[in-house]
């Protein structure tokens, strides 16, 4: 009889687990790793620490923010990034970010974007999440990532 009493409990467990799984939060979906590149190709990317001096929304654009950055070169750098859905400009001023600075300028909304800010992107269910890579403020502008 003891076995008969335990059987209903065992049968109830999968139903309880299924209910728990259905109510459990959905984890992030991560993109697969890209195909391999050789070290020489990777080393051509010049990634630098930059300080955000100013950040404004680009007029007539719902997505673009225009960053004015100190990249350590002595000349301010302008980079546009389509992250306005995730950040308001004023919350980024003063932050320390990471940028690729040796890609050719790309004109967006009539403004030259001279580099690319690095962000982490992933999906949770159907919702895209983005986090701008922000670094320790003690790292000086112009420090090279290696």
C-alpha cells in the first residue's frame, strides 16, 4: 500500500514541474559565435577607451544619438549610434565607453560617424536588450584595448 500512496505523488510531480517551468522567466537568447578570423585580422581593429563629453538626440531620427567623445587624440571624435531606444542622451554624458576608432567614416543623417561604439545585444523572448559597454572611469581616454 505504501507504494500505491507514493505513485500519485510521483504522477503529480511532472504536472507541478510543468507549471513551474511555464511560469519561470525566459532566459536570454544569445547569437551563435561567428566564424573564426585570424589574429592579424582581429588586431587591425583599434579599440580605444573614450570619455563621453556630450550626447544629443539626432533631429529627425528616432534611433540615433550623436556622441562627442574624447578618444585621447586631442581632437574630439563624433560617433553616431542607434541606441536611443535604450538610453537617453543625458544619462551617457561623463561615461567611459569603448569604441572602434579606425573604421572609415560613415555618413548618417548628414553627419559623419567616425567609429563605432561597442554594445552587448541579446534577446529575452521577443524583446531585444542592449547594453552599451561602459568601463571603469579610472581608465584614461585613449587607452588601447589589447
